C-alpha cells in the first residue's frame, strides 16, 4: 500500500501531537518536572490572564481591519489587472504579486527599516511634506496599523491571484448579455462579477480569517521580538499565537501553551462554522 | 473447438442485474460484435472478458482454461478503448512499445514488433509523434497498433469508432475488416450502432437488458429475428409493427385481420397455436409499398405524416387510422405531394410475434 | 436575476466601447502607483545594497542603485565573514529535502486515493482533509515536544520530517490525479503494468505539472518558514536563512543598514528567482488551491 508512508507520518506528526497536546493541556508540565494533573486549570489561568485579554483585544481590532481591507484591496487589484489586456495585464499582475513571493520574515524586516524613525524611508517621505518623524513601531497608537499595512501589502497579491482565476472563469457571455441589456460597468460588477465570484470570495474571506487569527511572523519580527520579550511596547502587537509561543518557549509552561492552542482552535473552528452557516444562509436567499 | 466460452455468467451491482445468465461460444478467428442499446451490458461483458471487471458468477474459458482469476495482463487479450487511452506523455512508438517494455523484451525485438505493427497500420511516419499531435483516425490506429504489438489471442474493441466523424468511421470500418483478414485473430467488438455491427460481424450478439437476445450471422438475424426486440433493433428504418387479430387457423395457413386493413388475408403457416387470438405483425419497409388500386391483397389507407427523400429510395412515414406509424418504402419513385395514400403489404415479408414479443415461427 | 438588471433591459445603446478616456487614464495611474508601492520596498532593498555605505538614507533616499562594486563587496563580505553561507546551505538542504519528501510521499498516497478503492479510504481521506482546517497553532507545541523526545532537536530530520505529510499537497495531487482517465489506467493494466509501474510510468509522468507546481509552492513555504526552524533548531549550527536574517535585524545586532539589507536581499534572491522563472506555475498553483478549496 503506497498510502502507508504518508499515513504513518500523518499519524505520528499530526494526529499524535493533537492527542498529546490535549493531554498536556490538562497537566502542569514544564519539560523538567514531572507532570501533574490540573484539570481545566491551564485553561482557566489563560482565560483569566491579562496577556490573553490584551492579545485577544489586539486580535479583534486587527481582524476587523485586516480581513475586509485585505480582501477589498485584493478584489480591486484583481479587477484592475483584469481590465488590462495581454502584456500589461501580466506586468501588473506580477508587480502586485511580487510581495507574496517574499518570505514573511523578509517582508517584515524590510518594512521595519521603512518604518524606522528619522531616517526611515516612510518618515523621510513624511518629512518632505513637513511632518515630524513618527516612531511607527514603538508608538502604541500606530503599531497595530503599521502591522496591518505590512500584512495587506504581503497578502493582497495572494488573494488577488485567486480572485483573478475566479474572474477568468466567468463566461464572457454574461458580460456581453449584460452590455446588451444596458448595464454600466459598475452594474456589471455589482450584478455579475460579485455574485459569480461568491464562492471564491467566500474562500478568500474564510482563509483570510483563519490565517489572520494565527498572525505571528509579521508582528513578531516588526517588534524585534524574542522569547524573552515579545509583543512590542505595552504589548501593542501582542497576538494570541505569540502569547502561546511565549508561554511555551519563554516560560516553559508547555501545558498552558498546549491549552492555549486548543482555545485558539476552538475560536477558529467557531469562526469557520459561522462562515459556513452564513454562506448557507446566503444560498437560501 | 470454441476458443472463448462464456458459461452462466451473471453480474450485478447491488440490486441491479447488469448481466443475466450469459452463455456464449466464440470460435477462433471469428469477428464477433456485441450490439445493443446503452446499458444493455455489452461493455460489462467485454470488460469481464478483458479481466478489468470481476466475473460475478459463472465462468469464462479462454482456450479451455478458466480465466476468472487470471490477471488481465496474462489473459492474452488486448483492448482498444473508446477514448483510445493513449498515454499522452509517450510518443506513438512508446505507446505501442509500453507493454513490451513492461514485459522486459529486448530493445531490438521491441523495435521490430512495433515497426511491423506500424507497417500494417501505415503508421511508420508517425511513430515519433505524441498523441496530442495525431488526428482522431491516427490515434485510433496507434491504439490498434498497441493491441497488435502484444500479439493477443483475442482483440477487444470497446466502441472504438464512436469518437470519429461519419466518413472516417466508414473508412476505419473497412480497415478493421482488412486487418481481421490479415491477422485472422479473434476479435470481439462492442458497439451500439447496428449498421457497424452488420458490416463488421461474422457473428453478431444482440443484447438487451443484460440478456443475449439472439446471436448469429448478421443476415440471419435480419431475416429471422428471434423476437420483436431484435427485429426492431436491426435494420433501418425500423421494422413496422402492427396489431392483428387471428380470424381463422387452418392446418397450412391462418387468416389475419390487421387493424386498419381493408380486408383479411391468408398467411401460409403450419402448426399455429390456435389459442392465440391476437398477434403482432412485423414487416420491413421493403415489403411495404404503395398500391395504385385499393383492391389488392392487403391494403391499408394511411395519411402521410412526413417524407424522407434519400434520392434512390423514398421513405414515407404514414399514420394509420388507429394512430400507429407505418413506414412505406418506394424504390426510385419520388414523392409528388398528397396526403392520402394506400399502403400495400407484401405478405411474404410478414413475421409474427406473440404479445410478449417472442417470435412465432411456422413449423417446417 | 434582480429587478434592476431586468429593468435595465431597455438601453442597448450604451454598449458602444468607450474611447480612451478619463476612465482609462485613471486606471493606468492607479495601476502604476500600486505597482510602485508593491515593488518599491524590494527595489529599495536592492538600491541600499548597491550603494556606497555611509551616507544616511535621509541624504541619499536610494531611489536607484549607485554603486555596483559596493554591492558586490558587501555580498562578499557577508559570505566570507559571517556564517551566512552555512545558513544558506541549511535552508537549501531543508527546502530540497522537504520538497523531495512531500512529492514522493504525497504522490504515492495521492495515487492510491485518486485512482483506487481501498478499505477505510473515505475515513482516511476525511481525516486528512479535516486536518487542513486545524490551525498550526494547536499542533506546533506538541509536535515540538514529540520532536524533542525523539532527540531530533537541532537536526535536519527534525526540521524536515514533521512537515512531510502535507495535507495540502496531498489534496492538490489527488485533485490532479483524479483527472487521469480510468481508461488510461486500465489500458496500462492490460499492458501488464504492475501497481508500482502504473504509478511510475503513468500517474507520475501525467502529474508532472501538478508536481512541479507543488514543488515550487513547497519551496516558497519552506524557504519562508520562520516559526518551525526558530523553535526546533535554535542552535547556530542549524540556523536557517530566516533566523540569520532575524539576527541581523535584531536590536542587538551591530550591523549597519547596508549589511542587513544585503543579508535580506540574499535571502530574497532564491524565491525571487523562482518567481521570475516559474511565475505562471506559481500563479496557477495558488489559483487552483483557491478554486478547489
């Protein structure tokens, strides 16, 4: 049976970790002392912690902005690229897609330099307009937005490509029929493009939610975090996965970290389920 | 001796019986065609012979050996698929050589065999092309070549011509006949096209509903069908069927009253089961003509519904007063308009069927 | 069809193509501006590297490369005087091994899933697909602990092996292999091909496109993977490019902007090159994962 190697690895490195994670999550365990059963203690401690509250609050704000903004931008880019033909369509598509190719760790570091106070590129441009230097990554008022900007910059191209494929799948006949029916360009987008793209937009949105809930690399690197200190000034860029990793590898409380993982999963599952329920409602209508 | 024997073979998918108690013998060198409407089980039977489908119950013997459990590749059969199933990433040569390569034949031997097959099929100049660069007919020939190279005991063809256009189909049909003459290997061919079956077959096996309706030489089936299904399936246009009452039964003839006919008529028949009161009369269009005078033997007044004019023959589709359709054939004569006509039956062409559709034959 | 779309029926005259108008101009300007925003940070990185060191960015905004030789010397300096090359090797080995593993293991499993029936197939498939929904967050810590207890911390197998059972890759390959016609497989069986030969001579060559796409996507993902190497291979011996770049960028790094950007540029180079070469495959691969997901 040629499925065996895959299933073996899958069982060992996916199923077993989940099961053992569940076990750890009910135990106090720090990799050195022996395990002690604590029941829901880990979960309670996490839910009651200030960091968790802060991380969730940041995450809420972050998602509320990133997901709609990212998808609107991606949709706009896709429409824009699609409105060009041939060569220029390819050029713009490649240009808009380029940031996706960059590893997230690089995107974050490059942007860190762009955000640098005083001599950073962005502040320099602001300087031309007579504005004072802003310490984007150390000012609790701007940090979150700076991270969101990077994230949209990184992910818009990815979603754009998926939406573009969806656009290409819409038969030309519909647009021609609509033009004969006298629909304007905007009406064509409203009455043909968006409804026909519904499944694709649904996928992109759901996927966007799921990955936004797990945001880690970009804020971690933007804030120059390490396991000793992470989340940026006053935890303004503290997110749940960072919090989880910190509890695990920073303070070696692996039981809590495992429990954290399950809390996050529960949230993600809830979100996904809600999305699918919404979609079903959309279809019924 | 029969080369291929199929005994008591049945097959079902869940509650659906695809094949019911199939018995068939095929002799070496025969060109056998399984024909029937889609879903009649003909492809399933072919695939069971090939080994791609498990044999449900019953046995299939090849050269006297039961092959039920023999691996498809070891049965000595080769198959040509409807989709050709050529490997798109290999050239025509590699496609034909594939089975030999798997069998670890020597390179030189492979080359020789493939080239011989290519020669038979006039493919020499195409051997380096990939399937994507070949036309439909060429692909078809490569697919046949792939089968030839294996030197099988039996060739299996699964509707191989149905993806070709009409003209190419006629041409490939002729080539297949020549190929069979040349190779003299047993060929089993599945099609839903009765014209294809008639032109190709030494032996024709008509299937319907998972049952063999009749098998034999094409013209025997045409002239002497075993039941209404075979009678109706073979021949174009379709055989006409009409209801008739049995008015009288004598020792050497019966008298029939065809619904709508102006008069009763006598039909020579021996040993008619006198308990039958109603029969169905089947008559091919070539036995139905137009009558000038309404007095001749069996005449039916009819209304012309539409006319197919093919030049050499004209088929008039007419409606009988009871609503049944009767197709009248006129050789040479052209349609001159007009709605009402009188159809005339040549009673020598009449076949009788009972109400279940089984043929009623005269005792000889 | 909505009411508006139906009532709009009476105005066919608008179907005439618009001339080169304000619309088109606006479109071009927007597209160009966004393209600049998208590309400029990368371009800027290049410029910083290929410029004389020392001038502060505020004086020299680095809108274009100024000194080719300065760039080369920085690259050489990084390669010779730091452990960057070693990290490069580690990253390349990590990526290549992962690609090879994912392709081999995934294609073998996809072959069975896509083309054959076997007991338990539906349950196995459902489990694997469900795993696509499970966030990395829940598995990363237990997987780390498992890897640690296997004694694989700071080893290449620790980096590679846990990532080989890629559900995404399996899904993609299954989707692709499902399109292989049944006839093709049966023809090969009649030609005498064994189960493994079917895989080797039919399924694999026919899935070449999907395999290449998956290889590229896997490369991008592995090269850019930051979190897993960070925790599983924290020793300098097995630093990946991502970690080294992180070090260069860390607040305690003593490197200048130029050097840091050079490190960044070198890290970006392989994916950028891949993108330039395989652009179509990458875009198709992502589009496919989206439309089928």
